[in-house]
């Protein structure tokens, strides 16, 4: 009988592909835990709506991105949580709803509701796109739908036609439109695109609170 060395590290993977899979699953696990803590903090008034909403939007966007990467191993979030014995009902509810609580209960928010929802949706589009790029999505059929959502979202904001970021995003949409579905951006293009999207994202948030953020 062979003896077991208790000091020997047990590996979950034997190759880079498996390692990447388990890393992604671990990230998904972490996102769900973080979202549950965030939901509970918001319910207890430990954080404000202004702090909660962007944090929740980012986690929801990251969750959607990660779920696409492990779709073959994770049929549903309920399945995933059951498999790893996760008891996080607040996170599960938020993932099912798909938007922050501030948007879910927006009927109580008064005349600012439309503006709030538009801002949250556009921020989510930015985050989803940036996460996709950081996860090395490079093909047209991966990037084009996200870029289309991003550019379309600008239409909700009066005066956005004058924003530098919008013109850059439109230019990239034209570039993607001219590519074949399987064609990929070069590393140089991807690096420039990440820079442009981050610039547009920062500009978008600088514009909120000023005259540029009026929602049509």
C-alpha cells in the first residue's frame, strides 16, 4: 500500500487549461460572496445608495462575464452555489434580478428614476466591456455586441454627442463592423481600445452631476 504524504500539495489541475478553469470558478465564487456582503451592508444602512449602486453594478457585470467563461461547467448559478455549498440568499436574489436594489425599487425614487437607471445601465456596459478586454476577448463576435450596447447607451444622455469618448467608441464600432466575425484585434489595437474605453468611462463619470448628464 502506498503511503500518503500529508505535506504534499494537492493540485486541482494538471495543465494550464484546467488551472484557468479553476481560477475562473474561484473568481465567480468570490464575486457571489462579495455581492452577498454588499447586499447585507446596504440593507443595514452601513453604506449609502451612492456607494452601493456602482459597487453592485460592477459585481453584476463581472458575474455576467465570468459566467460566460464557465458556461460549460456551470449550468446555472443555483447549480454552482449548491455544488459548493454556498448559503448566500441575498446574492442569489440580486443575481436573479440583474440590477442593483436602487433600480429594482426605483418606483420609490421619484422623478430622478429615469436618470438613475440610465446611468446605472451605461456604467454596467462600460464595466462589462472592460472586463471582456482584460479577459483577452479579441474577436469581433465577442466584442461587437458589447460595443453596440455601449454606443447605443450614449443616446440616453443629452449633449453626449459632444463627448470625446463617444466619438472614440463610434470609431471603434465602425472598425469592428468592418471585420469578419472570427477576425481578432491585434494586441496593439486591443491596448489602444482599453485605453480609449477607460478614458470614455472616466469622462462619463466626470460628466455626471453636470449639465451633460441630462437624460432624454
